[in-house]
């Protein structure tokens, strides 16, 4: 509804809405938890960004914002990446975000949520922003390392 303010404004306060969802592929409906993300930025070291083809809005595609991604390296390592604002400016567009991933030598990268929900914690500390500026995040990806014995 973000991009359709007329529809939002047409609803009277207290209106009851019913949410219906369909999973694609249908097997996803069997999963109790799933994180949606996108668009795909890099595949096999090549930028494959096609946000319009993945049905993202033009505003989202061209917006400069703080961004995050989940990616893999040639060594098979998992990377959780945040890209912040430029000094004195805004963060990257999706195309610039894909270029940053490629410049880092990433093999595969998927865009995650961005903007004020882009937060990077390590060891219980918020690394990429002042805690007072971090938005409440209801879902996230966590990596927990088990100590070896």
C-alpha cells in the first residue's frame, strides 16, 4: 500500500481487512518462517540486477539509501554486508549496490532490506549506526558461531 496512498486514504478508520496470500512456489507454504528479499544483485560474479523484472517499483529501483545484502565469496564464506551513506550524501542506488558487491569480489549477492532497518550487530554491539537512529526490526538474519571443543 506504500505506493497507493489513494487506496489507503479510501479506507475508513476501523475498516476490517482480510489478508490472503499465495506462496510461489507452493512448497513455500509449508515453511513456518521465510525471509523475502531482492532483487538479486550478483550471480556467478556478474551483475544480474533486474529489479523491474522482479516487480520492484521505479521509486525503489532509483532510490539512494543505506542498503544491506547477503552474499557468498569464492572461498564459500557467507557475508552479511551493509553499505552506508556517502560522506555528505545518500547511500547507493541498487545498481551502485550491485557494483559494490562485484568490487568486493562477491560471487553471489542478494539485496536485503535497506534504509533505517539496515543494522549490523557483532558481539552485541551495533556497528554501523548510532543506536538512537536504528529502526525497530521485526525479522533478521543471525549467524551464531558455536565454540569448538
